[in-house]
C-alpha cells in the first residue's frame, strides 16, 4: 500500500508540490526515519529546553549526538528570544529542532519572526520545525511553504492533535524534494 492519495491530499491542502510531502506513521516515525539518516554521533544539535522529550531521547540515546540546550526561562514565560537564538545559531549546528508552538510550554514564535531567523541562519544548518500544534496558533502560522522552497528547513506535522487522528498515527514531513529524499535515504535520481 502506498500513501500517494494521502500525499496528494496534503499537498493540495497545504499548497505545495507532492514531491515536498513525505507521509509517516505518526511524528515519532518521521523523527526516527529522518534524524537517523541525517545525523551521526559526531553531529551537533541544538534543542529548545524544555521541549518535547522524544527529540532528546532519539538524539542522545538512539543516535548519540552532542546535544546542546537553548534554555527557556520561566521568568520570561518560556518565550524564545529571537535575538539570542540568532546569536546561538552562529555556532553552526548540524541540526536545530524547534517545536512551534512548543510543547510543553505552549509558546509560539510567529511565522514571520521565525522565518526571518531561518533566513539569517547558516545555510549549512538543517532546521527541523515541529508544527504538531501549529493549527492552534492560527491558519497562516505554518512554515510549510517556506520549507518546501528551502534547502535546509523541514516541517514535521502530526495530524493526531488538530484533526483528532491519534489512533490513525498519521504525520508527514514537508520540505524541498531533495530534503524529502534525504529524509528516507532515497536518491532523487533512480539508479544513482
């Protein structure tokens, strides 16, 4: 069974090319699939702290990466300080994971603000934007179109929360065709 119907439906709904969508059996499936293809023990990763614990587990315990934390302060309401994030990103990470809106804090970085940070960031750094709760932030807050046109940004979307599909285990990645191919270890060129 293939996911071509699901891929077509998501691409149409999100207004991106079908080649920019990779369906998965839940966000954990997408996390395990992609991060294990991209990263090695020598990889350097930046995570928000606190954030969804699955990322630290996969990165530190499964892959064994060097993980650094971008600490969010209770005193600041767990807001992501974009200026401080821009500064930290100059450390040239292999991957930066941003859950937006963040879980468990619920804090959201507006699309325009986060997009600006991504544009100004090192192109060699790959960004994983987990938008499991993006629908709750507003209909125009997703970075999917941005990711589809970007060489280094991937959006992960779980369909279990906003669409009440937790038993279905449905999620997808949205990124450039090259990033989608790299997420699952496929070549864009058959026979290569």
